């Protein structure tokens, strides 16, 4: 039995436009759900869906005294992370996807998807989620509709986006919207008992840039299923941004206020994974006179404002963070944010109904229920077993962050003063360096590489993994064209485009100890950057960029010695020459699409290396 157009109309609220009715009907006729439900984003809806999931076993309600209105979910071990190998850019031309994306012919992929989605929602509810990425109705914001057969997706999307009635109102006004279709790929036969985590062993996460479509099949987890996140906010949005003259970036946004003058600065920053991105977004300064407020922790959409400056919004409404390693020591603001109204996935459960993970402040209890749902004791830890999955997550409302910026939902965005790129580098990359010129800033982003840790199994620990702009898995088109887009926006904005800085918190000495204390002391780097942006301090020329003078850098109370400072700025020209060879080799895969300005910056870098050797 198939849900009919008449049943879709009966389920739809009064503000549903015809193109949405048509979209939902088409997918319902294909996927054959038992019924259709339009999400309104209300508290009543949240209470009802979360209660239903507790009853079904998909959710465990946490102790209301410790974690009010919060829940724990456990996925299957086969469905615990984004599946990059099954993520496709289905552009009409393969060259438009580029060598760093998985390409699939759009016509052929649609055939596969229609086969997979045929009857995929049988026995389930098709949920219709109208949503806004960014503040409702803002000039940088965008709209979408996700169709899904997972209530887990509905409640997570309620935290991560602005869903429901108001988003549908804007769509009804005729504003453009992105269609996103998702199924866990686990149809139910009549009388068949459901599992607590339905999914399919076969997975497809697909993007169609020319038509702005997203189709995802088989996974119920994270960025594979919450299609407003990486799928829309980066892969599809980056292609939309290129066409329409704006930017979709994998960047945090923070506000730094000089409390003496009251002047506000805004900084965006892009880092590969495991480089302290969320910690910087929620920084607690160790130097007096500054206050940091969080605008966003993961994604920035940027567009030229009426004042000619680059302005940024956080398109998300929540934080979807990695739990392990998050603690009051590493990120107290994240810990405070997730105290209530949060969803935890694949963490451990304590006997008193709270959550636990490796790296949290609390000691390992004598007994836990691990992320598999099994008993867990210190004896398991001694054997090297983990209580929480390394990619376990918390989904929590951004509005609950104690240092959320008052303007985090300003529709026009905040004016950006500086852009940071960084990676995990034990040697040769200084603490902070400023671009020489605009194109050099793009080169810094394009050549970002991070050292691989011992946890990686596919490459040798210590070797470099390139991750341009920290966008490698998320750019929806050819990465070299993406660099060209940056150069075009720079040219259009001129002085209104912020300067770019390369940072590295991870430099080590000969004994393998970190030279820089990091965490809250990274405020000292921001202090120098904003003073540079304000024209208050000079810089000296170096191999990788413009460096701070030691006397202009606030190191008081940091514990960093003059010797350590010198070590952080010691450059090995031969090592940099080898790295530029490696960078050139990396660029070769993009062929003649690499912008001439980037090739020129590589030549200029080599000239500075030669000068340093002389």
C-alpha cells in the first residue's frame, strides 16, 4: 500500500506550498511509507517523539536531575561515522567533482537510488522536516526540506537547524529550498519487530550540484543522516556559493572583545580534525582584558555586507561535537552547554543515569554500560577496550552555550577581521604567521597539511596529510576551482577581505614536549592578530609569512621562555624545500585548473627558502 497524494495533503499543514506537496508525494510513492508526518518543531513534538523512542529502545532517558530532557542513543558498530568512501559528488562532468571527490554519473546514480528507495520506508513514517540553515529569513541563510524515516534525525535536526512552521512559511513565500531525501534503508514487513538502530549495510551519501539535491541511503548516523550539516551546509552550499558569489566554509567563528576599549573583533578559523577547533571556538582567555564569545564552532557562511566587508553567520543552531576528550579542562563551555536538552550518541552510561567517556573529568566508575550496551568495568579498560566510541557525539543547542555571542543570530552576520588556518605540526611551522599578500593567504589555505597520528592505519605516523582549507571531504566541486573562487572573492572585496594567518599550537622541542601551552593561552595569538589587524604592531619578514616581534607578543604569565620562543620560530630551509616539493606534487593532480596565482605563490615561497639558505 502506498501513501497517496490525498493522504499527503491531509497530513500537510495549511502553509504547505504545492511544490512541497509534489515533492513529498513523489518520494512517498517511491519509498512506500506507512504514513506521512510534517514536523512543526514544537516542544510537544519533541516530547512525543523522544518518548516514543524511549519506548522503542532507540533512546535511553538520562537522569533528569543530572541531565534534564536529555537522551542516549546507541548505533550499530557498522554505523558510527561519516562514510567518505560512500560519499559521492554527482556532477554532470567528472572534472567538476575533481580528483579529491568520489564522482558518479548523476543519471546512473539516480537509477541506483530509485532502486534502493523503492519500498525503503515500508512500515515506517515518512517525516517531512522544513528547515532553515541560518537565522530565519536572513540574507545569508538558506532553506531546505529533509524527508526521512528516522525519528532520531527529526529530533537531532531540531537542535541543529531551525525546523518547522516558520521555515515552511518562508518556503511558502516562494523562496528557494534544497530537497534532501534520507532513508535508513530498513523497511519493515507487516508484524516485523523493529531494531533499536535500523540501518543498511549498503550506504550512499550523494550530492547533485546542478540541481541542489541530496539523497542519502543506509545510514542513520551523524552527517550521513542529518542532511542540513555537511551535506547541505558545505558540499551543496559550496557549489551554491560559487554560483552566487558567497562562501561556505568549514570554519569556527568567534568574537574577541577588548574590554578596555570595547572594540570587537571577529575571527574565523579552519583546522583539520584533532587540531583544537571547538576548543578555540569556546576559548577562555588567560590574558586579562579580553572576552571571547562563540558565534559558531564548525561552519561559516560568508558574504559581502553592505559595508563592503566580509560578513559571516553560523548556519547551524546547535553543536554536534565529538565527546571523547571533551572535559572541563579542555573545553568547559562545551561541558556547560550540554548539561540539558541534549542527545548523546555512542557514549557510556553510568549507573546513576549520566554519561561518561574517555577524557571526561570524572574517574572511571566501577561499572558502566558501554556504547555497545554491555557491562564495562576497569578490567575492560585495562584490556584496552573503550567505553565510548572514539567518534561518539553530543548534539546540544548553541543557545545554551554560556559564552554564546549576543549577535550569533544576527541575520546580516558579523564582520570578519582575520581568518586562521592551522594543522598539527611538531616542527618547522611557527606559532603564527601573517600572509604577505591576498593570494598568499589562499596559498596558506591550499597547502594546509597536518601530521598523521599513530592512530591512523593507512599512512605512516608523522607523515603529512593534505587537507586544503580543512575542506577536503566537504568541498562539493573541484578543489582547484574552489581556490579560484577564493581569489575572485578577495579581488571583489579588496581591502574588505580579511587577512589570513597560519597558526600552529603543536610545535615540539627536541624532547618531544610542546613548546606552546595552547588552550586558553591561544588568546595571546589572537591578541597579536587583532592588534595587527588594527595596525598597532609591526611584523618581521620570515620564510612562511610575517612574524611577530617577541617584544610585541604578550607572553607574561605563559611560562614560555625566550629560548622556547626562538625555537618556535626556527626554520629549517631544507625541510621547507622538501615540503614545497611535496605541495607541488599534491597540486599536480589538479592539472591546469590550479590558479596561476597559487603557482606564483609556490615560486615566491621557494625564493624565500633560497634567501634563508644564503
